[in-house]
C-alpha cells in the first residue's frame, strides 16, 4: 500500500496534495469486502485463530502502558496508527474465508504489484536510494524501506506461486521477475529487506522443492546458484556504489541499533515495576529520542515481562501452526506453495522487525501470524472433510 502511494504521489500531484487518499481508499475497499460477506446469503466460515486474541491482547496492553509511559508523543503516535491497526490486524484477515482466497490474493499481487515493481525501478526519478516526489518547486522523498518490502513480497510470490495463466512460461519468467525484485530492493538500499528476503527464500525452499533423486538435487542446486548470482547482479547493477552497502556503514548501523536497545534494556532493569510492566509504550522517544529499531527489545523494555510473554506466545503459536500445516500438507503441493509463501513472509517480517520500525508500525508481521493461524484452521477443516468422505 505504501509503495503504491509513493509511486502515485511521484506521478500525480493530486495524491501528493491529498496524502491520505490512498489510505482511505484501501480502508474503503476492506470495508466494502466486509459488508459484502455480511450481507451475503451464503454461509461464510469465519476463522479466528487463537493467535488473534494474543495479538489483540498485546496491542491492548501496549496501549494501556502509555498511561505510565515517559513520552508525551505516545497519544499522537497511537492516534495515527489505530486506523492501520484496525484495518491490517482486525478487519483484513476477516476477508479470508477459505483456502482459495489465498490463491486469489497471490494472483492479485502478481497482477498489480509486479507492474508497480517495474514502474518504480525504471520510470520514476531516484535520488540515491529514495524516490523523488515533485510538487512544483519542492521535492519530497519516499520511504525506501517500503519499496524494499514490496520487492521482497513480490519476490516470495514469484518464487513459489504458480499463477493459473502462463503455466508453462512461468518457470522461466519467475527468474526474470526475481531479478527485477532484487534490483528494486537493492536500488532502495534496503539491506534488511535483502537479507530477510534471501533468508526467507532459503528457509521455505525445501517445502516446495523436495529432493527425491540426484537429478532433482542437481536441478535445485543450479536454481539456488542462479538465485545467488541474481542477488550479486542486483547489488552490482542497482546499488550505484551506495555507501550503505559498504562494510563500514553496515557495521556502524548495526552498532547504533544495538546500543539503542542496550540503553532501553538498562533503563527497563532499574525497577521491579518497569521489569514487570515495562516503561510504557513509546517511552523510547523520551530516552533515546526515537524507537530502538528492534521490536523484541522494544517490547521487553516498554511492555515489560508481561508484554514480552504475549509477544513470545504469538511467535510460539505461529511455530505450532507451521508445524501442523507442514504435517497436513505432506501430499498437497498447492497447499505447500501457499504455506511456503505465508511462512516465508512471516519470517521475513520478523527478520525486518529486528532492525527497523516499532511495535505499532510493524503490523505486517502480526497480520501474517493471523493468516497462518487461519490457514491451519482451513487446512484442518478440509482434511477432516476429506477423512469423512473416505469413511
């Protein structure tokens, strides 16, 4: 959504002058979807996994913790983020009511997001790693991290999804799309997105591509080598010798984030109250001037042991869902592909949350944990129905 907004603003002055238009439009689309299935006469199965309640409990506790927080910026930050939390975490997952909906989502992302990747890569003005948004004589710049995230999302779908059209050509086309996505990630200077995207692909690769023979092993080895070569080509072709890709700059940025997390945790450990209940959400703004760019460290320091246990429980339930889905989709390649994309994106967002954003801005991770939990419910339901038919 944010990448689409930046491209639109760089191409159409109206969207720059009315910056909330895209957000409102997305909210309206989600609202229309909810109204449609509410008014539908067909019986709709609503899957609300247990992880949903843990996510909501975590965010509710984080909001309540602002009552004893140290920063006066917390109310403003929450006022800005609550609409996003409602749409992304609460309402959007409700639109998924069956297994086939995941396929629809992936197909739609390829249809709409792939052209966006191409336009962003070749047809907008770049200044270093940022998109230039022109308004008269003034220049504004887009968020490069959102651009990198777009590239990673399309990369995962391209690698593991088989669209219903171009079935025979897609085996070759997916590598072209992969190259474009890697190029966009590198052009945006999004190092965490590149690392997270690569790690996610490698993690879920065996879920889709099983090694059953020597020939299959050689084929997969060549594919993995090609992927690594494409990563190297993307860095060489689109990094534009950006200093962000230098070893010194990477070490400096990692050190800065680590130091911020240490400062927050030292302050957290000062009193039993803060250790149990936390310093209060957004207190980092009063301590280090900004969020620590590490969500686990932020949750522990600002929401305390209580909040961190909720956060850890979300991850634990997601791992449990992943293991169960893995067992239930042993002989279902289509199901494995869907599972691979969901798990890959969940892992990607978790990796990225270790180096950017805050709890209330890293919403995609929590949305994906809910989608994985829903997918487990759908797969278990379909497996149960299949077992009954056999009986």
